[in-house]
C-alpha cells in the first residue's frame, strides 16, 4: 500500500523539480533564480517549530531518492467570521505528480494526508485553485466552488 509522508530537507530538490513539472503546464520556467528561492523557502518553512506549512510526498516506487508526487499546504490566520470562528484557513497548492506516475492515486494520497494535517491543527476552511485535470479529485474530497470572487494584483 502506498502512503504519503511529510517531506524532509532531503526532499527539497525533488519538490522543486515537481513544482516545475506542474508550472510548465501554464508558464515558461527559465532559470532566473526561482528554483533556489523555492528551495530556500522550503528549508526555512519546513523547519519551523510550530508548522504553518507542510509538504506531503509519495516516493517513486522504482527510484530511490525520487518523488512520484507531492502536495503543499499552508495555514494562515485571518479575522474570525460567523463561518470560521478560529480564523484559521488552509491553502493547498503545488499538487504535482511526475508524468511517469500519474493515474495511480498519488496526488490523492498526498492531498488526503494534507487534509488530515489540517484536521489535526484545527483548520476548518481550506482553499485551493483547481486545474481542469484536478477538479474531479477535489470534488470527490469535498471541495466546492466558492461564491467569493477571486482577484489578483501583481506589482511589476
């Protein structure tokens, strides 16, 4: 039976590789420093004493040291509301599976491990952005479309 585990420092290069696998579906990924910035952020955030970020991973069955899939999540606090008395929100992102290992449930296993982590930390509301290929999985896991309109601003 395949299980997910929490990422360790030794997994960081593979997490960055899987992030590139995911990002290449939408954007070009030139080597402009983003990989090292990602690795540095992971080194810092994964070593926090009270974690506000977790990455769950599934190891590649035939390649020691390689990851087949990963999923990342963060916890943030906002002001409480009638629908969320704690103000704690989760954000799932970077759900990525190496092309060699797709359609085996590894992304689901990683995401379910994150959902258990959120439950453990008392996070009642979890958001994510779903690609077309991921929507079915997220619906099966209980995610619904939000009525809240999302907007984005980028500084140049």
